[in-house]
């Protein structure tokens, strides 16, 4: 592995083994005496994901503080100021449970994974890029390695396609902007792939008891997502390796991951 690598990104469609193998890699690094941190896509306290973050513009933020003076101090202590934009992390924050209308308002202004985007596409892109940059600046000063799953391609492309109806060029610009912000970490990306998206979606829908994964709309969406992701891998300014897992041979895939990272299997 690159001696200075501080970030390993594990990506791929649902059910390709991202979470399991990324966590296994994290444990392997710890066993090797390497300071490692692992976060899956839904982890609380995730250093990069902006899920469960409410988005406010400057004037809207000032009005929010005025409406809820009783928790204004708590809001100020947690807010992430980004120029004229403000991000308020609200997941598991007990102080935001009362009044109930506050929790509802924060949820309604969710930046990511929302059916009603509050931020414009340019505001969304700017918020994501700057958050990755803050992460890179913090991690570059340490000897730690972060293993992150599904947050670089999957979450971003999901939001861009579902919520912003972004085209290929807009998605490429967005991912390129993030990639440029993290090059100082000498990242490596591992992309896990199955040969047939249709078969993969049908299989994972059964395993997870989520039949909507196998609908025609879902399959087409995932096929398009994979097309975009494979194209993006060729444009990244850092190494990206695709591992094809034909038989769901998890041990074999893990050994391939170690080989690409230049660790002995």
C-alpha cells in the first residue's frame, strides 16, 4: 500500500459485501498494529457523511435561533458554519426532541437522502466538498487510516440521481470536486462488483427481505448507477481497483483487496 495512504474507500452496489469486507479490513489493519477507524454508511458520528444534518442559509439560521431561544445555545454549540451556510447535526441529540416542532423542522431541512431537497445543487455540492476538505485537513495531521464504506460514490450518486436529477456531467463534476479535496490523503478505492446487476438485486432483495430492491425501476436505477460509477473510476486522481466477485467468494475477495493494498494475505 502507498506508505502515506490514510483513506481506503470501499464502494459497490448493494450486497457486494462492502460493509462486511470493509470492517474485516479494518480489523486486519488493527491486527497489523495500524491505527485504523471504520465507519459504515449509517454509522453515528460518521466523519464525512452529512446524513442527519439540517441545512440553513444565513438568514434562515438566524430566524431558527429566534424561534427556539431555549435551545439556541445547544444549536450554536453543534452547528457547522460553512460561509453563509449552516449545517446542524441533529441525530440522537436529546436537546432537539422538545419542542417536537424543532425536530420536525430540522428533519424537513435534511441535506441528504431527502425527497424534498432544501439546498440547490450548487449548495449541496459546495457543502459536501467542504466537509470532505475539513476531514482531509484533520486526518492528514495524524497517522490514522480511515476505512469508509459507501460514502464516496454510493451516497453521493444516489442523492444526485434521485433528488437532483443530475446528468452524467454534473455527477462527474461533483465526484471530481470531492476527489480533489482528498488527494492529500493518498486514498485508494476498492470497487466490489457482481457480473449481473439484475441477479444481484434479486438475490439481495431475498436476503434482506426487501422486495422493492428487485423491481424493474430499482434494477434500472442500479444498472445506471453502476454504469456511472465504473466510468468515474477511470477518472479519479488516485488508484481505484475493481474486484469482480462472480461466486460471492468473500475470502477470495478479501485476499484480492489485500493484494491491491499490498498487504500479504
